[in-house]
C-alpha cells in the first residue's frame, strides 16, 4: 500500500504525453529500416572544439569510469557492472577526450570494436541516451579524419544509429535527455546530407526550439536545479554554437542569437552557484568529475568569442543575489565568503529524477574554503545508499520524524514534494537576512511547517530554524567539509579549524542534544571522503545555530 501511495503521488505530476510515450515504446520497438546510402553534407570537414574529459583507457581493453575499473573482454553489457558504468563505456567519450588526436589508432579500434560487438538494437548502446552521446562523439571524430579516411561501413553504422535514435526520442523522460536527443540529431543532420540528413536536422532543430526556453529559466538556471546538469547543458549549447561556426548552416544561424543569450545567462548563473574554489555547490544530483568546470566553460566561451562579465563582491558587508526563477539565493562578502541557500522547487514537476529532498539546505565557504557542504552524489540506480544521498538527512537542513521533506524513492522518483514559501531578503546597515519556509512535513499527522532564517553580520552567520505543529523528533544537520577539523568542546559548542588555520566557533541554543558524528562526503561517482556532521536535536520549536568566524 505504501508503494501504491508513492506511485499515485508521483504519477499525478506526470504529463499524459509521458505516459502515452512510455506505453507506445513498450508496444512499438525500434526496428532496422532501409536507409539510402549515406552521403556527407560537405559542410563539416573539421572539429576543433574544446574538451574537458580525460581518457578512460590506454589500451582499448581496460577502462576506468566512475572510479571503477572494468575490462572490455567481459562484454559491453556485462550485468556485473553498474548500468551507468556500461553507459559510459558506450558513450565513447574517448574519441574526443584530451589529446585524442594523438591516439588515432586507439580511437579507430574503439569504433571498429563497438560496431562488431553491438549489432543493431542489442544492448545498452542502442538505448536513446547512449545513442545521443555516442552520435555526437562519432560526428566530431569522423569530421576530423577527412572524407578519404572515413570508411563507408562507419558512415552506414552512424546513419543506422541516428535512425534508431529518431525512432525512440525520449518524450517519456523529457528534460536533459530530450535535449541530448535534439543535439545528436542536429549534429547528425549537419554531418549527413540528402533527405535523411535534412530530416534529422529539421527534427533536431524542432526539438531544440521546444526545449530551450522551457529548460532554461529567466535567471539563466536550468530547470532541473542541479549545478552539475546545468554545466553539462551549457557545454551542449557551446557545441551547437561551435557547429554553427563550422557549418554556417542558415537554420542554425537563425538560432545563434538565442543560443548566445542562453549561454550568457547560464554562465552568469553558474558563476553564482560555485564556491570560491571554483567548484559547483552540491544541490540535487551534483558531484565533481562529470560536468565541465566553470573554468572549462569560460575557456570554451572565449573560443567562441563570448565574454561574460560579472560584478565583483563588495569588500565590506554581505550582499545577496536572488536567483528567483530557479529558487537559490547567494550571499557574498567580498570574494572569499559565500553562502549558497536553497529555496528552490523540487524541479520540473513532471521530471524530478535528479532532485534531492534538500529544501532549505545551504552550503558555506569562509576565507575561500568550503566549511559546510551537502553530502553529494556517488552513485545512481537503486539501493539504500542512493536513497540516503537523496534524502533530507544527507543535507544541511532540518529533518523531522526521520522522514524526507520530499518523498524521494526508487532512485529517480519523487511523490509528495516540499513547496517553498514566504521567501524574503532584507537588510539594514549592519545585517542581511534571508528567510523561507516549506510545507514538506505538513503531510505528517502533526502538520509541521518548517521555517529557516539566515542572518549575516560582520564575522557572524546565524541560522534560525522554527517549527510549528506537532512532532516528537527534529534534527538540524551541518556537514563539515573533509578538510575541516571539528572538535566538540561541550554540549552546545563545536570548534572548527580550517585548512589554512582559521578558527570557526559553532554554537547552538535550543538543542536537547548536540553530537559530532562520523559521516562521508561524496565528491565523485564511486568516491567517498570521511568528514564530520554536527547534529543538533531540537528541544523546542526554535533552534539558533551561530557561526562565528572572526576574532576566535
């Protein structure tokens, strides 16, 4: 009954078209169709776009993805490996990794091996997301080889893969998956000519037109509210602009201004959603090593002739930037102190697959160093660890009755969701305050409403949690970065020592118990780093947590 209830509250947010396409794809499987002999359009004869990915193999047999080593001799679809690991094997990102042109023979081997071992519509490599990423990788690589060096069997395979993608566009998933489908069709259509190439190009551009304005919000953020996926899609936009530069196709040129605007706004958003160390904040599914960094994207923008200016933070006093459409507020003091506050919706209602139950969580850097961090993401799929990492208890926020503020389940599902409300930002000559509430726990018998207020003064940050309603247990958590040394001094005080020696005093008022517990931070897939978590159990309706970082 519990699972049926979760399913009901999940499906009520899904679009009817998603359900219809899911049923359609179950009944109507893609098939091998007759295609005309592929011919090149002749406008894409090189590719020298930027790259940020490191090679995953040195010999074409041993691969390292997501922190795990595997062997191709064990098969492209060996169930002993996680599905995401196998997906990475099929993406063939090595074709466009750093210094890939110095490994031409290895890249040729990878392409030939994939074609020989993966007959049409067999295995993970023929699923639409894998097809989308591999099609783009093949087009980029083949464009660099010159027409005389490209085998006809390679072109036929690429055309077959593109046709397979065209038969199973991910309208049942939407979001970043459908954007990847669109990009792949545009790349294939820019590479191939004739009726087939024109059809793929037109289909891809039609998808792009429908998704760009919906997926990128007014403040520049991607609507899945994940800094990691935001960066991935900005790279896709850069690639599309680079494709325009090489092909000069009129159909792409018509969209140049829109793409540049999306990219410029998106870069401004990303610059706000990184810490002073340049790395992204961990909200929703987010970790290092998957997406391009801010520096990578700035380098690509520079190559495209785009510059994105940003006003520097004031040296004196805190200042707030409200990213209203995506739901984040960033509070800065100069360039070394930054607090990132999450008052965001769970994501697009019909696709919250990468959402965490992290409403009203925050991250904090002081003196250019991360101090408080959400726990990150080290795996996808099903299982208790995935559920934990998506859960409220893995984030810097309040957990009530050992329940998640949003009902995450089954790896990528969300049933009832926390809704932020009463968001406000105010300031005076000495202090700045940001507050918000959410109703995620109003579904409990006690109808608990959660409110959090962050206040900032010179040398002090304070977090006030207020609960109304009835509850038996509520815990506020503060996860320390692994480089931070934490020592509990008494039942209301913890001393934090930062890597460069600065001291931060963390104190609480209104806690029945303060604990320093062992935990883990997940800065990459397959990676866990030990850290400490400060847990404060509320003794009443209000908990005041004070962070003093000067004159300690």
